[in-house]
């Protein structure tokens, strides 16, 4: 936190304090102005905390819990035999040892492998030897871990055009895992996608669940998204204060103000700028660092507000005394 020098007005107040106390009408001359307290956006772990553990693994979501990160984001896709797993890329190559285990199966698409085959893969060694043996989690095991950690989930339906009917299957899996009860639906789950068609399909199946559209529609288009999406979640470079105000001016399908969660932000200064534009959430690979930057900025804003209030009061007192 920055330490600010004592202002001239503050110095004058110290000298004149006894005069103020002696003046019976001085209090009436000082305006009342409450310090402003800005709400801090949520810091959401992008695929867990991938700056400290391999993305979209149980190790990553556990690390988020250890760092005090309540909200985590993940990606869901479907195997050849219909199992839902947690992985970002539509191929297995980047984040597993699939090339070594199945060298003749290029381009190693998730949809070409069974769950039993994917369970054989190492999803941690590519990141660091400490995570050797980490597995690609099924959605069920991921949901259980997030629940055990008392965390909340921003779940992305990844590339739904590759997996026809995944929206209804996802709803069934969430139901079986206990994630569609009143508590989870009320405050612990958002389903999002880049596909408006997929999001509409999921909303038709489970209209009670909050949903988020990934993208930055023009202000003139926002009303159509508000029919099926509770959040509009853009890339952070698309965000302006005017655009956030346009989103917040609308209500989503559950009658509440549309929300904005920007992605993917790993710079504290950029996070602070987005917070001042009014975003509701910031998705980050380093959510703990973003959270620290936002809290520090809030402290500095409140400190500045207190100093400004003090100086306003001081100017009023000086005016009353004719100085």
C-alpha cells in the first residue's frame, strides 16, 4: 500500500482543531460525504490455477482451494464411448502423453478415444515431474472434488458442435452428481459456451441454471442474448466501461442484472482497470495474484476517499473561520 504525505489542509486542521472545538456552529458548515467502497470482482481460476498445477486436473482445482479461490472454471468434452471428461483442447496431444502411448492414432482427437484409453494417459508430466501420473478427470470426479473443496464452478461446454446432444447429457450428469439441487443452482454453478445454439439448448433443458455466453456482442445485440444468458463473458480486450454499462442495463432470464466476467487476465494492473470499468468477475490463470491486486486497489481507493473526505471537511472549516 502506498504511503501518502500529510496534506497542507491536514496540517492546518491539526493547528486549528482547538478552534473548531470552541466554535459552536462549526459542525453545521462541514458537508457530510461518505467514503465510497467499490465492490471487488470475483477472481475465477481458469482451469484451476495453471500457473501452479496442470490445467483442468484435480491437482489444479485442489491448488486453487489451497489458495482460497472459491470459483474455478473448466472445460467439458465427450469421449468416443460417451463419457464426459474435463479437458480444454479437442485433441489429447498438448496436455497428455498420448503420442507416446498411442503413436499411430494422430491427430489424437478426444472423440476418437474411449474413456478406458484416456484413463491410461499421464496428464501431469508435461507440466512438471512432480505431477507425473495425474489423470484426465471425468466430469463426475471433478464435480465431486469441487464439492469436497466447497468451491463453485463455471463450466464451459467446449466445442459442442462436435458432440450432438451434449447439453441434455450434461444436465443428466449434473443431476446425478447432486449439482442441480437448490443450493448448487442458486449460488454454485454457471454453464457457459461460445455457442449460442448450445447455450439455448441447455437453457431449454434446465432453465433454472445460470448460463453465460462467451463473447462480446454489440450493445444493439445484447437484448437477444439476455433471453437465455445470465452472463456475457468477453475477452478482456473487448471490454470498455460503456459496454459494461450496456450489459448491466439488461436483465437476464432469471430477472437479475446481466453480469460480466472477463477472460483471461494475468496482469494485476489490467485487472484493476477492468474492476474500475465495473466487471463482475475476472477469469485468470493466476487468480490468487489477481485477487491480491484487486484487494490492494480497494484499500488504496478507500484510503484516498478518507483523505479526500478529511480535506473536504478541512476546507469547510477553513472557510468558516475565514482563512
